[in-house]
């Protein structure tokens, strides 16, 4: 029996994973806390790892002599020591296209809530204040400019939805061809120019050394005073200290954040005290439909590798190269999106 260590998950049941893995002789071993010490212990007998938010550190990988694959429940793999896995020849898989609709909807929901003052009016009404002034000023969203930073699948989906709402779209992504941006969304724009022109800035880049604190004090200083920052990507992309100062000094109108550094802030954290902040607990990915798809596809990637195949959604495909630089002949299972 092949042991698949599940480090953590946020849904009610692992039945979808069991269904995908049973045909390759897989059985689930579920961690209780997901902390490194526990994972190191459980990894000793693991043939595979499935992880959501828990840190799969070099120590966890080094403790697993039988490990053949690490699967991520999600898109980003910044919680996995990919370099160590690659050194060991272990493929790391992800699910790169499972929550496009959900994240796009969440981003737009944050924009609507912030601009229309919905959360402020709700709180005021519950306290007996029915005045218009609570949410002022409110501006029409149609005709305003959305700045999209990162033009992958999610960024493109957000841009398309925004255009349907009558918004203008400008895009910053050095890796996206200008022709692609022009054909599908709007106008390619330099980073600081986007900061100066956008009424809403939304982030859709992975957490890498190049994107760490991409949104820094200089970027925030270029933003309009009535502009909003939206982050449903990764907390590390934003300099939280600089953002806290910008909100405290009201140099921007507000921010809608679904991700933070660390993942969970203490209740007394200064950022959470800022009145211009609208916060959600890393839930932009979630719907009943997206979670069902995520669990199935993440487990299917792992099952494919355990069966001797190659998962299409592999973030370190170089592990499939042999010493001569040629590819091993393997089968593959593609995701439906």
C-alpha cells in the first residue's frame, strides 16, 4: 500500500482524494497539526505528499526516503521546497487553473464593496446610523481604470470581467507579449505608470524573489489618493509596513486583502486596525465547485506519478530528464482546464 501524507486541507472530506488514489493502491495518512516536526515524522513512510498551506520544508523532504511526488492543492508552490525536491528528482505538481472564476469574482467583490462602501454602511446601520455620509465619497465604477499586475490565467480572467463592467484595463507583466495584452485586455503599461493611472490595482503574480515587496513605498506613493489596492495573490508581494503607513496616513483610499504575511495576522496587528482595510482570510479560491475540482485534480496528479506516469501540471519538469538529457517515456493525465 502506498502512503500519501496529507499535510492539511480546508474542506470537509477527503473522499475525492481517496477515490482518485485507490486505483493505484494509495492510502491517506492525515497530519493533525501540519507543523514541521509532525510532518518530518510522518514523512518517513510517505510515498507522496499532498499539501495545501502547510510548509513542506527541506527537512520534511529529506526525512522521506521513499518520496516520489509532492502535490500542491493550489497554484502557487511557495510553501514547498521545490529546489530540494528537484535535487532529489521528485516532481512537484500543482493545479494551475481551478479557481479562475472564483478569484476574479472575489477581486471584483472587494472592489465593489470598497468603492460602494457596503461594509461601512452595513456596520453603521447595525449601530442605528442610516445616513448617506457614512460611505461618502462613492464613485461610479464603470469608466474607471483597473490596473492588472500579472497577466496569467487569473489576471486575464479579471481583466475580461472588468471590461464587461465598463472599466478600462491597463496591464503590467514583463513576461506577457504586448500583442497578447492588446488583443485580450487593454494597454501594456510600465509598473509605476500603472500605479499613477489606475483607480484600482489588482495583483496576480506568484511569490518569487522577483516579486517580493513588488508593491513598496515607492509604488504606493505613486497611487492616486482615491485609489484602492487589491491583493488576492500572495502576501509577500506587498510591503505590509509600507501599506499600513499609506492607509494610516490616508495616502490611498483603501485596500482589499485576501492574503497576508504571515498567513494569519494577530488580531492586534496594526494593519488590521486601519479603517481603509477590507480583509478576508485567504478565501478567494473558494467555492463548492472549485474545491471539488481542486481536490480531484491534485490527487489525480499524485496518482499519475505513483502509477509511473508524468503529471502534466509539473512545476519542475526537469526531474524527468535522465543523465543524458533525454526524456523518459511516460504516460500523462491532463487536467480538464
